[in-house]
C-alpha cells in the first residue's frame, strides 16, 4: 500500500502537479520510538518526482506534525517522515535522486548537469557533485588473488598504488602513495589473500612479506617484458659500430659530432685512471651516460635514416647501378637515353635528383638504434618482408648481435606459461652471463634478486597487471585501453 494518498493531479503543460497527503496512521517518535497519532499541525513539502513523458512532475505533500506522548522526551513535536519516498531536508523523491545519482556517477559534474536538463530533471553542476559525494563507496570483498602496481598521478612527482582482483580485473582499492608502510597497513588482517601479483619492486615485496608471510608472490610477466625491453636498446647502441656498417655512408650532423667528442673525452679520462663517477662530474654528464660511452668500443653513429618516396626511376636502379659501376664517368644524359629506351617516362631532372641523393647505390639496409631494437622485440610473424630482411642483415654483422637476437627470442618463449620454465630460465641466465652482453647480464641480476617470484609466475596462467594487460605475441609492452605499442625503452 502506498504511503501517500493522491488527492489531485493537474496538467500544467510542461509541469504535472500532484497534490497528496500522508495517511492517518500512527508514526514513531524519532527519539523515543513511541508511536503516536496525535496531530499538532500540518506542514507542506514540495518535491520533484521522476519525469513523465518528458515533462517534470512536482508533488505537493501535506505531512503532519505529531505530538510525542512521552513526558520528558526531548522531542515534544516532530514531523512525520515517509520512508522509501522522502528523506529529511530533500527536495526530490528517493527514486528521482537514485536516477540522477546514476547519471552523475557516470558523467560527474557539468556533463551530468547538461544531460539532466534533457531528461527533464535539471540539476546544477554543484548539486551533481553533492549527489556524487553522497553515493556510498561500495564494499568490495577481499579477493583470493590480487595484483599490486603503482601509477603516476603526476609523473616524476606523485604516485599512487592500485590494487585489483587479478582474477576478474576489478579494482579493489587505491592507496595514496607507493610506500611500503601504506601497503603493509592495507594488507594486514586480510588473511584471505593467497597470491599477490606484482612487479619487481623490492618495496612491495618487503611489505607483502611482512604483512602476509604465507601469501605467494608472483612476478608479473608484463613487467618482465618491460624490463627486458630496455636492455636490447642499450646493447644495440653499444654495438652500433658493427651493425652500422649496414648503413650507407652519410655525413654526420651536430649530434653525431657531439657524441663523438664526448666519447673521446670519456675514454681519455678513463685512460688516465679517472673513475666513471668522477668522469661524469667533470664532463657534466649523467653517470649512466658515462657508462654507456665507456662500454662502447667506438663512437656510436646516431644518424637519422632518410625516408624516400617511390619514384619512376626505381624500376631501373639495377641498370643504373651496373652502368655506373662499370663506368663511373658515364654522363647522366647517356643514362637518361638508355633507361628511356627501356620504358622510362620521367624527366631528366628526376633522374638527376635520384643520382645526386645516392639512391642508385643505396642497396644496403638503413636503420637506427631504436628501429633496430623494435625489430628485435617484435614477433617475427608481425614483421613485413623488408623488415625481416633488414633484421637479418643487422644481426649478422657481429656475433654479439646474433646472440642478442637469439636470447630475446628465447626469453619470449619463456613468457608462455609452461611447466619447466623455471629450469629453462636458469639455463638461459647461465648462457647470457657467459657472453659479452653486459646490459643483458644486468637484467639477469635483477631476475636473480626476485627469483622466487619469477619462478612462481612463469608456469602459471596469465595474471593481469593492475595497470596493463598481457601481450600475446610480442615483447613490446602494450598499455590497456586503445591498443598502441610503446617504445621498447619504456618501463
């Protein structure tokens, strides 16, 4: 039975006005709880209800002011309430407030205010925010398997920690920072957690160990991919003099000249017995930059590869290359007559530009350190034919590049869940440490420091990273949301 008695309904065009009153039934006192039906007076309340046919509904309700029968009660008189329909000090019915709260929860302030005007239940953006703050925070049960990761609220300045249900991907909680003490306080008392999926952070590992000593810690495979992606780029840069021979010779720019000068300064100081830290201070370089120069046997050639559009001369490049190799002084006009007889339809000026750019002899692959690293980290099935050919040429320039490509491919296979991956990882680490790949060896050192968690994650089914989703067939990390590949050097 309805709590109100409808007395009149008036159609006012854009507004429907409803007149109602409460029923003549006893109501409990809000202080002592004793029911009473003694009326002291009446009071009118005007509230908005759910719109009908795109028109606003305004309800005028007459409520009673009742007298408490208990002597000495703090509330001698009180206004009766209508549970489930009206709330104290509110100008909307409960069901209208629930509908607007659902809109505000999805759109927040100003956007929700604009939409509610279309829905014939207008509210201001400030009211929308107040309704949003009144929505109670849902209670999420503590899952059996959780994922822990940090994310940037303001990059390099402020970070927070997100905790998710690793089996369903639902967010459980967000902590205000990424300190071990904060995570430890949150984990204490949550004995239902059996598995914690995390990155390689020693801070999180220590907090989990202290709060949940019996929980299994699992290293997230996305972060294993991401940590590996920084190492091949450093190795490729260190061996640029080797694979750089596959590039056509071009004069270097200001950046390459500066790199060469810094390389010579670092090696001159090292020859005098100066340490790396002192080198970085004297030259005004970062310590990692000084280390990179020290590890490079020769200055790296960081050149931007030219990008050319297809032209009408491309089909006759083999003929031009053969003729110029046999007779370097052959006139361009003679070459133009020859290729025109073969079907060339372009102009002599186009042939002049083609030869002056060196494109007739440019049959060797062109690449940069970033592009070479991207080719190494991409699944072979995702490479185009010319990229496969270029990768084969780059990795065949020196034994270290060949070994680097093989180790990256083997580690990608280890990230596929299978039994015995922990044993294969031990063999992989031993093999890497026996080669001359210092950056990849440092990655192995990080794996050994967190070996228990890494071993626990390799044989298991994929567990999602709290901020990311696992990539099926590539070592390049891909963030959640719109699928887009990140640079290999991103952590």
